[in-house]
C-alpha cells in the first residue's frame, strides 16, 4: 500500500483560496501574478476597516483598536500598534569586520547581540536616523550610508517598518548613547558571525535577516 498524503489545514486553506473556486459562497479574490510590481502588498478589497480608536498611549507606542469587516460580513476587533518606524544599520569596517552591539532587552530579561538600530524621531528621515544611531550606539561616524532593503518585522499586530542600511567609511568619534542605554560594542569577522548565527547566539530578527542578506551579496 503506497503512502497517501493527508493535506494539512494550511494546504486545505490554500486550496479554498483558489480564485477559480471559492467553495464557500464568498466572493473570490483574484490576486494576479507574482511577477507584477507591488504583488507583495496588494489591497484585498474584501477586508474593510470600519473604525479605529486609540486604546492606550505609552511612552513610545500607541495601541489602537481596529474594527474590521471580514469577507463573510462579520466585524472583528484587532489590536494594532502604530509605530514610528526604525532605522537599522550594518556597520562595515574597512577590514571587513562587522560592528555588533550587546544590550539589555527588558521585555526578555537578558542581553542580545544585535546590529545598531533606533526609532525614527518625528520629522526625521530614515537615513538621518541611521547616521545618528550608528554614531550614538557604536561611536563610529559613517562617511557612506547605503539603503539595502526594508522589512516589516511584526505584521501580526504592528505597522512598524524597518529601513536597513549599510554603513561604510567608518571613523571613530566616541559613543553618545541615550541615558537609559548601556551598550557594549563587539567587532566580528564573517566567520565569527556565521558561527554565532549557527549556534543560536544571534537570534534578534532584524540582525539575522540583515546578516543573511549581506552574506548572500558578499560571496
């Protein structure tokens, strides 16, 4: 008797989402081809934002309650964090080493190894934030800043966008961290970084994604 594959829940859901047969009496959403510009952020008109209200305003972030109408007509409540965005920097020294920072993350209760990053101030451009943050956290001023790519790190509950930059032509001018930051700087070769990734010592999302992207492009 041969092996019979049983479809998982996600596979069944994907099958139901075939534009040619919705199967549920609901209007099908024809998403189009994946070779079109903007295919990764298409608007699905079946989902409608009905109302959004401020539920909580913290020191840095705001929590909103979003009422959304689903394709079947039901209205559900979503918790959404509105985020100012952040700049993330990969500091590359002339000898090929990368500058990492080690800092305490209160939500986790322990330190993390990361590349520098920081919130974008109101009215500040992402690239200006990148220049400021790399100097404040590492003590290096970048003579050259190049935009690499963007990521959306927490799409389940936040609209945060991270703008990721490569910082080169670094000159040491001294750290200038915030009053509530205690940051230790580390200098790592590619081999060290690959080892830290494979051993699970680097698990910060933005750092993992950026390093893997840089490894692929610098072979």
